[in-house]
């Protein structure tokens, strides 16, 4: 998080899925689909050139209930943890990773990457706090084929 002070206003910026500084209006509703079933796999973030791991969760971060993605209709998933266009998945489940007492080294994680380019589709539907029932509303967008029309498409393979 970066705080910028201009005159008498404090603006808090966070980094979006493209690595750009944006106003922090809370987490966004991200809907995505992967090539294979990775919903129980540990996500890590790669550099834009996919040559190194730039971010990964602490095992304690994955001990929180409700962090796994929510299954939506037609194979789509609703993100509850935070993914980006540069996500990759480890060959390890959340529970296996969460039960570790130490963090894997970057080399160990790199060797455990199952897929460096797992996304078939990813879209940003805006701030999650604008949705009164995120799961039902995301399913409605999926069912009515409105994701590409109502949300900002970040990945479409």
C-alpha cells in the first residue's frame, strides 16, 4: 500500500492485477476460469516475464476459512484470496501448505509450480463492496454471458 498526500487529501493506492497503482476502494470481484482444477492449489505470483516468483503466501495466511475460491456456474470461480494475471499454482494444496511450520524457499516453490500460465479467463467486475450478494450476482453474469460486457476482461485465452 502506498499513501500519497496531495494538499489536504490522503489517497491510498494499492496495486491492481496489472501492477498499476490504483485508488483503494477495497478488494475487487474477480471471476476466472483455469485450464485445470486448481481451486485447492496454492497460488503464487510470478514476474510479468514469468521467470521468477515475486509474491507468495505465508502458511499462516492460508489457515483462514473462506479463502478458497467459490465455485460458480459453468466452471467459473470467484476469487476470495487475490489472484492476478501473473498467478501460478503450486503442486500443493492449501491445507498441506498451511500445515507447514516454515515457508518453502523460492527455489523449492519454483520447482513445485504446476502451471505458469493457468488462466483461461479472468475479469474484474469492480469493487466487491458494490455487490450485495457476490456469488449470486456473479453467477447471474456467468449465466447471462455478461462477464465480457459488464466486467473488465484481464485474460481471455
